[in-house]
């Protein structure tokens, strides 16, 4: 089989044709015609379908593996064999199977056939893998892997040079070899293998007569010498870079900074020489020379290290150079001083900067035309003294500037001084003063807010942004959109506790403005608008939960209601609908909690509003899965407690409207849902059995269902069982006790059946005593009324209960004695007439 057989007429239709059929190929990955083509593998690789590409390459490899390589003589076929292995290796590398990728490259070494082009192609791939590994280095092992790959590439380039026959081939391979050596030296430098870096640089410089003058070599060599502690050699490399004009200024300055950082005070003597060398290369302006000098010298500590004499010499040098260019301009002296002042200001040497600007002002004449120049000078001096924290002097300078040229800049600097003095009231007053300036623009209010936030003067920032809101009007150009200003205000206010009420005011404004202008107009369209809506929705929810945890239920309800509105503006998925529903339900819960906290009663209007909110939430619950009834099953996947909160809130609100029918329907629907659990039912039952709005039907239904669920559990909670029994007895006694004694008696019998077979104290002892004593005491009235059978019934159940309660032995003995006497007295034959009279006096 020949390699050419791997190509079909379909392949020659081109890459575009393959792309047009990509969908069908994805649908039929078993197509044995095209998936066997290595060219198809390249197309799949370009489409980043690495699995299909790998399948193509593997099947093609299976075919060519049957070919005898010694019989392959065509150059194109040999190249195809090599390219197949390289392409398969690239695919393995892209799916992060590095071991297979490198193994395939190693296997490709047997397919070079003595061709320099083959050596170059394989080496290029090793180099590409090495560069990728180097870019993603996170551990020392990654550096080692990258170094191995680079060395493999270097070895292949050298072998290719031995096979090269033309000058073009030799030149290309030498360039690639040099490039690889530079990467290797950089790797050695990163691994702190400084000797190896020096060796690589020497090889690069010695490989031709002129040497390799790549700018990175001098930097690599200098850093390696610094790492070895040989500062003299590093200085030679540094001075050599000054002469080499092919080195970019940024690279040169970076190298100088590295030199001084490593050499410390030992490099101080070199500073002047390298500075003057740089100055000789600078052909723009004195300010450019000074700027580079500051980058060379570094921070102010470096200037102190070199000493004032060095600074004076540098100043004189630049001054002479500058004056030689500008002898004909009389204002050059002031400009030069000003230039130095600016550069010292940029390097935060405010004291020297102030001195320079003061000298510069000596050259400004005292005439009307120069008033603005003098005012500018005073403002700059104010800034310098602000930087030195000399606030009184800064205030004096800005007052002088304001006398000469009252404008927004002076007002803003006064504002900054107030911030530095921590005079927040003065800063707020200055905000009002800025708005009266003739050259005022709203941008200064935005800038004032930034300054205030930087100084942690949050009240000032809020005042500034609040004033900025007053300037918004349709079609007016502003420094930021209104929604961004409001978002910033809410963010600032929420950074400190106690500002929730103020934050609520601005969140409400957001909602009102969105209603007035339209959601898209206010928030923006597309993804930007969606992010803004989502931010206010999430923030409102977070503030609602925060105030709820702090038991500030009134604010909690407001924030959650607003959260539902903002989530409603998103409403592009089930998650947002769930959050709308959750926010609505929790807001009503907060309203009810606020009522209990304030010990007030909701007005009729508030009750109707709460009912409307719950109706809206109920509709969303119904629409979670279209066509289903509100049974709570849908909510079990997201918020199991949400349906319970909805039920208990709706129960409370319907109770205020005396709608007991709706109450029982709500509870019945809840009990039939998967969201229901015994603890929820217990809470509903207790709520229905006490308070001002008792619903006996709901209480009995919920408590009975709860008791059934607890008893059917594999490990019943008898503490709650006892509580439910007590509650049921109380509810039944009140609701049916006067007309249906058997209902109450049935509860005691049920409790007795529960206690039978339990271990001691498994049923709460105190609750057991309560059952036994209350059952016994219920016999008192029937005895007085002469109802002997009823009395015997209650005494019997009381005694039976007492037998299963630890600690009631004495009571049980007294009960048994009383029952024996009772039976003798009232149950003797032919003594019916005496029974009634004696029964009335026995207790």
C-alpha cells in the first residue's frame, strides 16, 4: 500500500467544503472514508474537536504502520509520515496528554530521513512545546520539563545543521538555534543556574565573528553576573548597553534598575556615568532626561543614598544641556525649574518640588497678564504641601490662588484640604461652593466622591454623589450614568453598619427611576443592563437578609419587596422566577414579624397588600411547572422550606380576614406535598391552637397528621409526640369536650397505647405524669354528678397510665386503694339506691 492511497478526491475540495459537512460528520463519527484521512484530522484539530482529530490520526497511523519505511523514497510521502506523527503529537498535547505527545515526537525521530527540513520541523515542534510549558510554569518541575524540551529542539537544530546543504538552510537553522539558546539561558536564569546562563551567552557570542547582538543577551549576562555576586562584570555589561543603541530604552532602564537593586550602595559610583550615557542618547527634552533619570535612580531613598552632590551635578548637567538649546528664549529658566519641579513631584519628592516651583515663580512678573500663571503656581505649591501634610501652608497657598483666579480648581483643592484635616462638614460645605463656580462641571462631583472614598470620608462621598444626582436630565451628558452613581451610593452606604435606611432610599429611587424612564433606558440594554439589574436584585436581597438577621423586620420587608421587583425585571429563567417568589414570600414574613415586634396590628390596607403579594407568589409557584397544581412538589429541588413559609404566612393573613375555609385548604395542600415534614406541621398546629385567631379544625388536622408522621418514623421523637398529645388534648377539650367526652378519652387511650412497650423514661416522665394525673382528675366531676361508669372509665385510664410512668408508685398505690373502696361502695349488688347518694359525697 502506498501513502498516496490515503488521499481521496474528496480531500481536494478544500477546508471550506470540510467545514460545511462538519455537522454530518459529527452525526456519523463512524464514517470510515473521511475519518481515516490525516488531512481531515488537521481540520478537526483546527475546529478544536480533538477527539475526532485523534481518531483520524490513529486510524491513519494504523494504515501507514504496515508500510516498509526503507521502501518509501518519495520526499512528499516521507514528509507526510513525519507530519502525521507531529500532528498526532500536537493533538495529544492539546488534550493535556503530555506523555503521549512527547513519546510521539521521540518516535518521529526515526522519520527524519537525513533531511534538514525534517529536522527543522521536528525541532520547531519541540520548541513550541517548550515555550508553552515555559509560559505555564507554576512549579520547579514545569521548568525542568520546559528545559528538556528546549534541549531536544537545540539538539535537532544542530543535527539539521550537519545535514544542511544550502546557505538558506544553514542560515535558518542557525537563527533558530540561537533563538532556542536564548530561551534556554532565560530558563537557567529563572532556575538561578547563573553559570549555565553565562555559558549560553558565551556560545551565542562566539558562534560568529560579529557575535549575537540580540538585546536580551546583555540583560541576561548582567543578571547572571549579579546572581553570582560579580558586580564588576555586571557593570561592564551595563556600560556596554549604553553604547549599543539597538537596545530599546525600556530594556536598558529595566536592566539599570535590576543592577541598582542588586548592587545597592556598591553601584552608587556607577550612577553618574550611566546617567550621562543615557542623557547622551536622549534627544527630546530635559524633562525626558529627568524622567529617565528618576527611573534609573528609583525611589527617594536612592536619591538620599547617592547624596545631594550627585543631584547637584546632575542638575547642572541638564541645565547646561538645556541652556545650550534655548539661549534665545528668556522664559527657559522658569520652564527648566518647573520641569524639575514636575519630575520631583512625580517621584513624590514634594519638598524639592516645592522649592523648584517657588524658584520658578521668581521669574513670573507681577502684572495683570501673569495673574493666571501665578495662580497656577500657588495651586501647585498647595499640592506639594498637601503631599507633605502641611495643611495650614497648603490652605494659605490656595487662598492666594483663589484671590488671583477664583475657579473650580481652587475650590476643589480647598475640598481636598478639608478631607485631609478630617473636617467632613467643611468638605460638604465646599461641595456646595464648587457648584457655584463659573467653570463648574459635574465631573468634579464625581472626582470629589473618589477623593472622599480614598480618605474613608464616606459621608462626604455620599453628599457628593447625592448632589451629582440633581444634575441628571434626559439627553444631558454626564460623567457616569445615573444607575452607576446610584449603585456607587448604595455600595458606599453598605460599607458601614447603620446606613440601611439611607441605602433603602436610594434603592427605592432606582426602582422609581426605572419605572419612569423604562428599564432598558435606565439600566441599559444587553449584558450591561442585565448586570445592573442583577446587582440591585442581589444587593436588595442581601440587605433584606442582613436586616432580617438583625431583627429590623420593617426594613427587611422593604428590601425584599424591592428585590422581588428587580428580579422580576430579569425574569429570563426559572432561577429568577424562584428568587421573585422567594423575595415576595419572605417580605410578607418580615411584615408579620415586624407587627409582632412592634406589638401593633396590621391595618386593613396592609393586610390586603400582603394578600396581594402572596397571591402573586402563589401564581409563580403554580407556574414553576406549567399545568400542575400548587402542591409544592416542584419546590423540593430548590427551596424545601419556602412552601412552608408561604403556607404559614398565607394562613396568618387569611386568618385576619376570618377565612377559615382557605386556611384549611392551604394546610391540606401543604400536607400532601413532598415539602411537608412533621416539624412544619407541628408549628402550624401550635400556631392554629393558640393566640387570638384559633382555628380548631386546622389545629386538630395538623397535629393529628404530625402525630401520625412522628409515630410512623423508625425512631420517633417522643418529646414532640408528648407535646402533640398534650396540645391535642387541650384543643379537643375546648372544642369538643363539652359535647363529646369520648374524643378526649380517645386521646388519653392513644397516649396509653404509645407508652405501652416503651423503656423507662423513653416517653418524657413529666408528660407521662401530666397524662396520668389529668386523666384521674377528670373522674372528679362524674363522681360528684353520680356518673359512676364515666368516673370508673377515667380512673381506670389514669391508673393504667400511672403504671407506665417511673416515679408514680406512691400515686399508683393510692389510686388502687381508692378504686377498691370505690368498687366496694358503689358496685355492691342490690345497692343501687345508695350509689348515687354516696357518690355525691365521696370526693
